């Protein structure tokens, strides 16, 4: 029997960005969109064009991605025509493959929040969807508060949904905006909707306020909905959105779903899930949830004794799916075999071929473990991992040496009585046999140090002229008795290539310097700079 | 119609303690048991008597609590009699109201892990349960891997459960040990069990490996099970146990449960839930999950002008239950998405009463907008917002002034040829008319500056002695033409209170200094430090 198609819609960059403390830059959004595209999501809802400068810029240019980039906005303002609604016009002007509108479907909200009649609201939905369709874009309607609306006035909520469908909406998305609906309610209500609108035009968008975000999404699919909206790691306001990081592997791996449905996510793509989840956490500058289903560091961790020996006999004794299917690894706390296959896969992906029995692989596994135990995060800093691996497996030139550095920051009143802060750094290096001393200023100590370091690297200078520090993230880790600082540096070159490096030290300047050095060395190696003569 | 009774069983102290890194002392266990008793749990599974000194001591004395203190252990060892099994004897010797035994019900495990016949396993269950009943204690059987067992060999799994029930077990508890079963499967399988064993003798114990721990527990109740086992905050190995902190309010507050069932938890007890959840986090020395359903700090947080003004009109517009029902509070966030109504609500919540027409409110709204446009993030730094607001609305003492500071970081080889990095800072301040110059060292420039700043604040020193820098986060914002650095500082005092402050500058040291100053000033104001004489 042919399997039915499920559509997956990510709103990390829009609804996820509503989260307390989340504040994506344009660079963040582009990088996350790239991860989502690679993972195989059908739609990426990227923001609100017209609402803020970042989203407007994001939607100002065309992109070459497989996923449908979707703009989000409101149905037209009551009492105005489409042509006279600047917000709606900004939406229509966006470079987007699809436009998702949010409209009201709960009579109480139409009355209390909008203050218009139920008929006016229906007309607004109809005109808005028709305008999107007329613009040549795919239209979606997010039915805000659909479930609360259905419980209060089912015929009206259904009429709103049906109006959008009749007006040409590709997807009518049922939203549990307040997140309070329970799975059995979702299942019954979606079943009623699907009796009125074909299920392959019905989507589900839920929040996690009762800890049932995943279950509610699955209940809707069982009842006939064929699009699921959610976010990576379940980020989102209040208690988060439906967690796609949990939903996707369930759909692809578990009986009752894997045998009934197909998605755009291949097994290979699924195995990038853990990585995508961790990258998002790094962008948000937050520690990954160790206990996250499927992708958490502890999701396949087994304690010593009975569990470990049973798992070694047969993993199915204590594992419901194989960890490698989602790109995660088993952790047996008595064994170090967990990391080896992972490291081998990583070496292969950066083009370093090595026999799996090579003893250096075992030493590399140990080294990565030791360094991660003190705070390094190679998952998020692949350039630093690559340097570490190349130094163990091949001969990497020592392009230059640093003898010493000094950084000074001073805040004082200048001769005019103005408060000024000055940052200055000096670096003493040996390059190609010559001693070089450089001084740099900057808008802060790290910037000054970076400027001094890159001022004169002799024959290597031309290789790093186009190197740019794009982002810089700092975390304080309090793993052991002493707090250490982890610095992640994102660099970019003139060709638009990006890479991440990591440094760890109790001293933020040392940690930053280490990450900066890794970044320069990575660039020199990748561009084939020659060894010193 | 009379409501049916649901029994609630907490295993935070036993299954929750299996979590990697969790290590409860006897005092921890007693304190958590007290919280659970106060909350109204029917059973508290407190540990494995005989397995370790803490649990043995815990079960060595009688306690005066309402909850049934339950000891956990294995069914008797295969090939031995009860009287000849020291582990089982330790269990029987425990001062416990009930004894919960774990037994195997998956034929594959009986074969692979125990290596005995299916009949021997049934006999072991029967004898073990009978021995507990004969000792005068209430007996429970945790049916390990019941759902996987049922899928592999339903008649055998059912026979195991039935054997325990026939032998006198008060509760036969169906465990999803690997956590991979989905809600629709749980519902169907529990329904079949309840056709064989009365539902008021059937319990459910699930893990969260597919993010359906809560949904699976509720599905079992819908199918007829009448005891739910889980843990506070969902702690537990791998992805955790069923989260009682989410399940309990759903049972008590939501339609379909609140109207059908009764538990031992009164509305007054329910309002201690948020507190109990936070206390457990404190015992585990971990930051509470901001996004936890019902009890998280963000669970009732509203961002954005439209949401905030609707919530103020009627909280039901964006809240599925009242926050105070679980002892939580509503949070109206200050952010560039919100306007005047947001700020007014925020002022009210920090106890600053001001007329909504006061022109200073308009100026504060503008100021917050201007500062957020250059990078400040007041929604994540409420203490900095409070300072800003108080400075505009009341007279805030200028406790001290900073004239200048200087920070130096130097990396060099010391006399022994070792590479060392030294950080040193000097701060020149005026406190209470006196000029004070302090010097501090640290493991980095910010730490050195913090140490220098807090070395001698004259009459204010005693107010800040217990102030501790807990976390420190840095972001580079590339919004405009120049990159600026945002620093968020989390502080804590001796009473466990935490607050966040923010600083923004192109210079990380300046930004950090600003956030540190805000933190100190916030503490001085909150603790009522007097203005300088």
C-alpha cells in the first residue's frame, strides 16, 4: 500500500524566536535555515517581513534552498482594504515561496481582541487568503486558538477553517495557541475537521503547556492531519512549541508511523538530527538538555551493571531505537567504545582516511573525551576538531609561534573631561625565523588582541587578509571545582565560508586567544599555506 | 456521580536517583520526602533498603508521615528460597508501609537476562508477592518491560500481571521500561489488562524516551489504570520518568480528569507545586527549567503588546489555567515588542505604583525602546529594568561613584619557563566622600575587575559580602554598522535569591562593568542600604 505523505513545517525562526531571551541575528537565522534545509524540512517559516529590520532584510533577497521559505503575518486589518494595509503589503512584497497568515477562529477573541463581527472576521480571512493566492504564492492559514474556539463555538471555528480552504489555502493549520488542549481532545476535534476539509490540507500547530506537545501533534496525525508545525528542540514562548526534534524520529522510526507515512527526511538526513539540535543550542548560547528524547547526551546512557551487560548482549533490551539512527551515540559508563564510530565518521566527513584499527584513532577518542570533560565543545567547533585530528594523524606545519601577549583596558576621563575606554594589545610572535612584535587597538580587549595578532604574520599575511570574526560567544562552565570559560568564535572568509573554533580556559582572554589561533591555523591549512622554510 | 479515586506514587527518591549525577544524601531524601508528603502524594518510594547505607538507614526508623513510605527491591533470586535470599530479607526487614517489587514480564528478558524458564519466573513472582503480603505490608509489582513484553508475547505478559494480582498484590504496575511505547499503544494494551485485572489495582510507570511520558500516563488512566507512578520534574535516567509536576495539575485542573477523578491533593496542596519543583532543583544544584509546563518561570510569561493587552483584559485569552493554581505567577515581559501596557504591568509587579497617565511612563517606554535598539535586553535582565524604572520614578541614592579603572592581562613565560597568564585590575572610586583605590586579581579580566570593585565599598561592604556572580553570558550583536557586546550577569545572594543585569558596549570590559554595577546597586536598593551621608 502506498504510504501517505506528511509535510513538516519548522517555525523555530518565527514562533521559536518569541521565546524569552531568544534574539536571533540575521547571521543566526541564515545559519539555522541552512541546518533545517539540510535536515529536509518542507517549510521554514523565517520571520515577519516588514515587522523589524532583520526579517525585512532576510526576505529581501532570493535564496537557493530546497525548503519552502515562508513569511508570516496577520490577515488584513479589519476595516481596511488589502491595498490600504501596509503590513499586508510588506508581506506580499517579501521574497517568499509561501505566506502563512494568522487569523482568529475563536468567537470570544473576535469579540474581545478584535472587536468586530463574526462575519467581518470571515470576510477578512477570505480576502486575505485570496490575495496571497493571487500573488502567486502558496497560502497557509494558522487558525489561532482553533481548539478553544471549537470548544466554545464549533460551527464558527469550522466555518473559519472552511473559508480559508475554499479561498484556496494550501494548508489550514489548527493551532492550540494557549497549549491547554489534551491529546484525546485534539484527536476528536481534528477528526471532525477532516470530515469537512481533506486531511492533506489540514495542519497542526501546538504548544507544550501541558507537556503534551508531541502527543498532541501525533494525535492530530492519527486523526488525519497531514502537516505538522513545530520547532527544533521545542523552543518557543512559555513552555515551547511542539518539539520537532522528538516528533521527527518517532515518525521515521516507530511502528504505526514509519510504516504508514513518508516525509522528505531520508535516514541519512535523520542522522544529522542530533547535530542540528546541538547547533541551535550553541546559537542560543545555552547548554543542551542532557535528557532530551532521542538527541540528549543521556538519551542512550546506561549505567554500569545489569543494564550495561544486557545492552551489550542485545541493545534492544534497554533501547527503543538505535542511537545512531538520529546521529546520537550510546554511552556505556564502563566503556569508551561509544565515541569511536562517531569519530571515525567525522574523520571521513572531513576527508581524513584512516583504518578503523589505527591505534591513533583510539588516542584521538581519548583526547577528545579528556578535552570535552574540561569544557571543549567539538560538536559546535568542527574547525578546532579538524585541527586536533590533523595534528594527530598527519604533519601540520607550525606556521608561527607566540612568545607572549599583553592586553590593557583603561577607562578614564580624557583631557576634555569625557569618559573614554581604551583597549590596546601587544603580541610577540616568531614567524619564519623572525621575531615580530605587533601592537593593536580595538573596541575591546579581544578585538585589540585579534588586531595585533593579525597585523603582521609575514609570509602568511596574505592568507588571512580576508578572514573576519563574525561572532563570538562566551559561556561560563561550572563543571568542576573551578569555573572555566568557553569561547566559541565564528569566522568567515572572502568566499563566504564559515567555520567555528573553540577555546577553554579559566581566563576569557586566554580562551579567546586559543580560539583565534585555531581559526587562523585552520584557514592556513585549508588554503594550503606552505610550511615555514 | 461519585468520582473515581486516582492513586499518585512518587519515585523521585528511587528511580529518579538513577539519574547520572544525582546523589541524594540522607538529609536530601528526608527533605524531599517531606515536600512530597505535604503535596499529598499517596506513596513515596524512598529507596532500596539493604542496597546502600543511606537507604538502609532511611528505612531503619519509623516516620510520622501521611504518605505510604515504600521500599523497592527485586523479586526473589531464581533458584533460591525467600528465606535464603539476603536481598529479599533486607527488604522485609525495612520499616516500610509498602514494598514494591520489580519482576520480569518480557519473555525475551526472562530468557536473555535471567536465563530461567517462563514458569520459574511466574513462580518467583507468586512467592515474592505472597511473602510481602504475609509480612503484613502492602505489596506492589512493577512489571518491568510490560509493554515490550506484551507486544512480543501478550498471553505471557498478562499471565505475569495476573499472577501478581492473584497472589495479593495491591497494585500491579505496568512499566514502559525502555520508554519507547506510544500513547495509542499504551491505551490499547492497558485496556486489555483492565479486562483481566480490576483497574483500581492497575498502575502505570513510564519513561519519557519519545517525549510522551505525560501523554502515556494519561492514556493509561483513560484506559482504566488507577495509579500513576512518576517523579517530580520528570527526573530519571536517560530522558527521565513521567513528570508528575505536569501530570498532577492536569488531573486536578483540566476537564475530562478534574470532573471524573479525585486524588489526595487539595487545591491548597496543588498551590505548593511550583515551590516543591524548585526545591528539588535546589537539592540537585541545577537551574530550574524556565520552560517547564505549569511551574516554569516562563510558563505564564507573555511577550508582545497584543498578547499582554489581551491577557490584561481577560487572562483566558492566552492562559489555559490560572498561574496561581499551581503556585506560579504571571510574567508580563518588557521587550521592544511591547508597549505601554507591558511596562505598566511590569511596574506593578515590582511594586512601583504609578498612574497610567503619568508622563514619566511614556518617557520610560521611550527609554526602554531606545536602549533595546542599541542592544540592551530588559526582558532577560529584570534587575536592570527595575533600576532604570526606579531611577526615573523615584529617588535612587548614588551610593558610590567610579572615577576610573584599568585592567591588564598578560601572558608570558615566568622565571621557571612556564607559560602563565596574569589578570589584574585597579578601580578608583568615591564612597561616602572618601576616595578609595582598590586592586584585584582574578582568573580573567572581568573577575579581576569584579574583585577590585567589591574589595572596599566602605559602609556598603556588608551588603554585598554574600553577593556571588553565578553566570555570565556574552553575545556580539551585529545589528548596526558597529558590533556591540551584550553581557548578561546572573547574581545570587546568601538567601538564594537570583537576579539578572545587563550591560552593553562595544567594549566587553565596559559592558561587563556596567552589568556588575547594576547588580551591586540592585542589591543595595533591595536590601535598603541608606543613602550616603
